[in-house]
């Protein structure tokens, strides 16, 4: 029976029993700060169980999406290694809210398992709480379970509570007998049952929780007036039982997903191997990634987003272990959408968003994982292999026929080696690697990250004495022989320091639990306390930086208020939606430390900054005094205005008014953000969601989810759509309604916002409908004109559009026209001929540049000779370090690097350019590349000294410098960076 049929039969059964079948709630719990994710079927009904809400039904059934990764319930590190652990899973459940209780819950469960699913009764066992005699008797009476198959266990296994106080109760668990056929069904004692269960031979498949008590602060249990039932059964576990397999990963829920991963990676899937673990991690994490992204969780460095990032990066690391160096998880995520999109339509609806963000996050981590793993290998050396090899180089000019002949030759040599011919003799006869010939093809011991990936992974998969298949690398065709392996002697403490773990986290993006996992695999401990110290230090520096810039300071604004006589407890009337001025009274005032005064008005026309819209400005005038409103802030359920006062302040009757023109400009910009959001979704796709905004009188800024830069055509189309809506002069309709009604009508809400029971809906019919508390124009035509000023990236997977409207858009049009006119005048042409004239000037410039380069090249030989003469000798190789102003930039540096490689013999060169764009270029000769010294790794470490980053190929790589002032330090440390690379290659 396929899992889809198992799920539907479960829900259909309980529908027949009078249950309301509810769709799965989001993985992001609504208004519940105690949970990162929905981790059980009862979570959406938590407030009903607690008596805080009532449901329109007394019986319900669901198949609930769940994630257990992060927080109290965290299965992440076990995923892939066990048969049952998952980050994402589906929980089948039925619930009673003061309706039926133990008798019917037991009857439903037994009837569904045995009569509907047809599970053999002789393979089912039951546990109850050791004090719950009622449940024990009902299992015998209602289900016909033999008394000797019912075991009473303690609180740890069979008592459930939501928290230290509140609803709780005993539970009954149904277990499936997985013992071998000869022992299956034989009676066991309670002690034997627990021991066998720990060994995995009894599988818990369903838990029935009977909430019948309320635990008070003293720990006393009091009967609930209306007991409830909460049951949960993992679909994955049930599928393994009904499909007759011994692991969840062998069910049809995972089969297609793992098959897709195998097709992408190309390495066979064998269950009990390291590769098998990595494939299971990919399959599981692809499911979690797809569903979390679909429910609005975005990869970040905090909260839910950080958990998702950890899941994604753990998957990338396992794809890396399988030999992949390009995005892989994204392909598996596609399989998840195909497999589960019919049941969970949100996967299909947000497909583009899910795929693009998965790919983007993979690419970001792949950009640093190589350098990070190399650093990890240095910090925590593990298993090393010792190999010999034969290399047949493929000439660059070889024809396809000549390449085919080389492959045939390589396979012939391999067969001779397998037949037992002396490998060293074959090396000396055939290898084109002069260095390898000299040493009989022996490369010695090396660990991860020292050889090119294709070579490294082929060597790692061999057993002692084995000969590899023919392996192709950038250097040619290899036949590899495994000569042995070893674990690196522990001549250092088997513990990674907090500083090292922090560097992997901060510089290379390794989540700390990923580093901890990798360390544990090699027998290392991790100094987590030291890591937290480093992290706290970074946070402290960040806070100090913010404090220095005045960001995030709190002046205890809610304290020190003086209530005006008779105003205590008075309600404030928020008039900003309907009025721009008010004649009103002062309710309370506060004298600020800087001499300004803050007022709370009975009727307040001022808008306080919220939802991205900035505050109003204006004046409050009293008898003999005027307050210029500079700030508007929320305080204790009211809005306060703050500013300097001219005259002698005294509370009383006042005239309050906002500056109207800035308010009108702000309204234009705020309504324009709604039109912009709708246009972006039309042009880019439904994956676009608001991530933040800023609305001021002179501009608007809108941040949204999208994986890459917009094209010029997309920007132009978005601008056109917004202006079409503006010129349509549609009404802007504002209504109050319940949150469920608003979302049912399609109103868009921010994932990060918390909404009350009644919400404000701003609708431009047929174009946009959003929940919003801001001020808006009455018709779209009042916006006048909309112009996009810029489109840029602000964070991984988040783009930003900045735009102007109304008078500011008009001024920008005039300014652009003036620039065009002045540019045409400078180039002595008409405005309509400006582009061809610019192309002509650029072509002339290119011709002059070519002439300059020819002149410069004539003097290049002298520079090359000077550098070669200045070469240092380090551990038997030549090293060149040179800093200069390269007028030709990185192209000139690369050309010089190519010439140095030709003339160095055996060596390394690092060039530094101190020009407008400070750069490093590193080159490595071919013989050292064979020994594991790579230019890309070298240049990354050199650039890292300055806070820069880069990459490239084994023979040549480049990196941008971060802090120009540290370039001398970086060049001084080149020797210290090169020596470990050479030492590792010689090991």
C-alpha cells in the first residue's frame, strides 16, 4: 500500500467516525513563541487543549507537517544514520475536545490498524501508564488484547504533559513486533519487552494521549472537567510496517527521492555504507528544505532561518562527500515537489521560490566549503591514504580519436596491474609524470583536501591493494593503487578550540553543529564554551558599534510621565486615518533629558512609525507655547509626540496638526509599495514576498524574496505595470475584518508580523490586497508617476527596489533630461545620437589602450627577469612574492603569472596589486599541483589575512583584498601559508 493511500485511508476512516478533517497547519506555529516549528499533530490545537480558544467542532483529524530540528526536539544529527530519524515527517492524528475519551480512542485505533490496514493482531503489543488500570481494562475489553501483551510503564514512556503545569495525562502506545519470524509473537516479560524495544525489535507506531488532569504549581493532579484525546502516528513508520520494510527510508515516500539523488550524483546507493548515509541525509533534508521554504522560512543566521541554513549546509556537506562540487540538493528538492506536490499544493505554488533559494544557498556554501574543509582537515587531521599512481597526460591538442586511444591504453595498463604485474615497473614504463616516475609513482600519505577531488575520492574508496578504475582529472588519466591507510597520530589535544570553531563559523559559514558532527566523526571534541565566548565577543563588538552610531539605544521612554489631572486611564483616539489636525487636550507629558517635551494627546492625528512608514511631523500649539513635532513614538498603548517647545509649556487645550504635504507624499509612496509588490509577483513569480520596506515622503524602499538580480527588461516591465495601475485611477478600499476572513479572501500578510483578531485590509480591486496599518491615497491616480531608481541585493536571496513617486518622480525626470542634454553637449552631438557617439568614443579608447599595452609589453621582460632573480627558496621550491601597481589590473597580473609559471621550474608566485582595486594573484607549477599544492587554496588563505576572498583553478587563482592596510602583512605570511601545504603534500 502506497503512502498516499495510507494517508487518505486514515483521514477517510476518521471522517466516517464524525471527525472534521483539517488541512495541515503551517510548519511555523501561529502566535506561539515557545516553539520554533510545528513538531507534533496537536500543536495547531494547543490553545483549544489549554482552554484558551474553542473550536467549531469537537472531533478533528489531520495529517500534519512536522519538523524536529533545533530546540528541545532535535533529530538532526541522527538523520541518515538510523532507520527512523527525520527532520521532516508527517504526523497522522485524531483529536477529541471534550467529546469521546479512552474507550472510543482505543476502539478507533485498533479497528483502523487491524480491520482497515489489515495488520496482523498477533504482531501488536500495547503499553499503558502503570497507574492507568482503566486503559488496561479497555484494551482487553474493547480490542481483545491479551493481558500478557499489555505492559505498564512509568512516566518517562507513558505520561504526557505540555509543560510543568497545565493539562496532562497518561498515554497508551501501540507497538509492532519486528522480531525475526522464529521469535515473532512469542511472549516476553516487561523487562524483556523494554530491552528488545531498545534494540529496535519493537516499533512504536501510535501514541494515544488521554489528557484528563490539570497539574498545579505544587505538582498536584486535578481531574479536568472535559478530558481530551490527542493521538499521533508517524506516516513514515506506518508505511514501513504496511510495506514490509525494516526502515522508513525503504518506503515509497523516499524511494523516488533517493533515486533522483543517485541519478544526479552517479554513485551507487548501498544502504549500509557511508554513501548510503549521505544519500539518506540528502533525501530527508530535501524534504525539510522544500516544506520550510514553502511555509515562508528563509535561510538566515537566526531563529528558524538558522535551523534551515544548518539543514541545507549539512546536506551540501554530504553531497560534497559523494564527490559533488555543484548544486545537488536543489535537484533532490525538485523530486520532493514532484512526489508530494499533489498532496501539499503549496509546494507547487511556490516551486520557483523553493528551487531558486535552495540553489542560491547551495552556491553560497559551495563557494566556501572547500577552503573550510581544508582548514578543518588541518585542525582535525583524520584518516590518510597512501597510494601510488600512473598518469597518462592528455595533450591539449589531442583529437577525440587520440583521447580514445589513450583511454584504451590506460585500461590495458590497468588490467596488467590487476593481473599482478609489478606496479612500480608499470609506472616507470608508462607514466608521463616525471616526478612520479622518479619515486615509483608513490605519492605517500595524504588526507582530505590535498588532491584534486576526482583523484581524492577515487583513492578514498579503495581498499588496501586494490587498483582503481581509470580516473580522469584535469591532469589526465590515472590508475591508482591503494598502498595502505592510517589515522594521523594525535600529537595535539583531540579538541577543537573555540577560536577555531568560530573561524569555521564566521569565515566559512560552517554551522557550529556541523563542525561538531565532523569533529565527532574523527574522534575530536569541540570547545563549545570557547565558541560561545568568541561569539559573545563578536556580539559585544557589534553592540558597541551600534551604540557608537546611536542605533538601538533605549531611553526608558515609558518611565517618568506626568498624568494631567482627570486624564488617568483615558483612552486615546487615534485620528491619523481620518484627520490631519485636531483640537484636543493633553493627557500626559514628560520632560526629556535633552530639554524636549513629549506629549500624549487625547485625540492624536500623528502617525507613529510602523510597518515601514515613517512618522509624521507637525506642530502642537497651546496657550503661549508651540511644540515642533520631531518624533512620534508608541508608548504604553498610546502615541506620543516629541519635540522642542517655544514659550512656557503648560498642559491644557491644544491645536495639533501634521505637516500635510509630507503626509501626502508618504501616502503616495505607501500605496505605491502595494502596487510594486503586486507587479513584482506578476513579473518574477508568486515566490516574491515582502521582507521589509521603508516609506518616507521623498522615496520608498521595498525588500523582497528573489534569488538573483532583475534584468533591465524585468525592471522596465514592473515600472510599466505600476504606472498602468496609477493611471487607471482605481479606488483604494480600506476595510476592517477578521483575520481568517481576510486571508480567505486572499489578503497578503507578512510572515514576521503578528496580527490581532480584527485586521485592516487595503485593497486596490483586481490588483492588490494586503493587511496594512499605514496611511494611503484615496485613488491610485493621486500617486501621479512612479519611477524605479535602483534594484540591488541586500542579503542572500533578498533583493531591494528603491523608487520615487509624485513630485520627486517628476523632478527626477527633469534631472535625467538635463543630464542627457549636457552629455550631448559635451560630446558635440544631438540627444538622439548620443548612444552611437558614446560607442564611437569607447572604440577610440580601446584602440589607444591596445597601443599602450604594446608599449608596456616591451618593458615586461625586464620585470620578469627581476622577479625571477629575486625568487626565494623555501623547502626546496622557488617562491616569488611581488607587490606593485599593475596598471593593466588583473589581466596584466595573470599574463605575468603565466610567464612566471613557464620560467619558475618548480615553485609558487604570489602577486599583489595595490591599485584602485587591490588584488592578489597566485600561480603554482604543475609538479606542485600533483603534490596537492593548489593556487586557489593558497590565494584564499593569503586574501583571508586582509578579510578578502577569492578562488580560481589549481594552477592560477585570484582574490580581492579586503583591508588594503593589511596587504603587507598578507605578503609577509605567504611563506607561513605555503610551508604547511608543502608539508602536507610530502606526508
